[in-house]
C-alpha cells in the first residue's frame, strides 16, 4: 500500500425509513415460529427447536424479553464505501486481497469493487503483463 495512508473499512449499507409498530403477542408468536423454522432448518440433521417444546408458562416468560417490531418501509437509501478515493494500484490490491479471503462477504466486496472500478484491475493486469520476464 502507499505510504502515509490510514486503514479504511469497506462497507455497504441500506438505511430504511418508515413507521415502526410493536407486534401483538399473537404476531410475535408467529414470528418466533417462522424465524425458528428458518434458522433451525440450517442445522439439519439436528432435530429443530420448536416453541411447542417449552411449557406455555416458560414460553410466555421468554416472550416478555422479546420486542417484536414491524416496519412499513417508506424510503430506502443505499450507501457504500469501497475505497473510491484510493489510487488504482491500491484499490486493485485491496480488491485482490479480499478476493482471496475465505469469508464469502469479503469475496462479495471484492466483486463489487471490480464492478465499481473495473479499470483499476485492468490497469494492474496491463502493468503486470508489461513487466520484463526473467529467462
């Protein structure tokens, strides 16, 4: 990386705006079951957890510790920072390093970086191709 640089963090964010309301007890129960089914299903062959495994009294006590919310989205605003202010060389170096990471999220960011500034990666490839090769 270039000298005199500070670390930066890459991100994508979506900001949602709109009114929010609290779910009723019945709506919360439905939401708990739906979320449990979705996420517990990923643990197969483990037998999924279901709310019916708990006594009614214990389930009610647990639900009191949960605040279920529903938002009516009226506005969606996306933003991202993918090192746009960096040089082509630094930008491509970060993107290439992220592409080699085991974490899928890092590889996703690398792919987005290639979409945002494909010329940075083309420039690096051209420079590498032009380097003299040892015999």
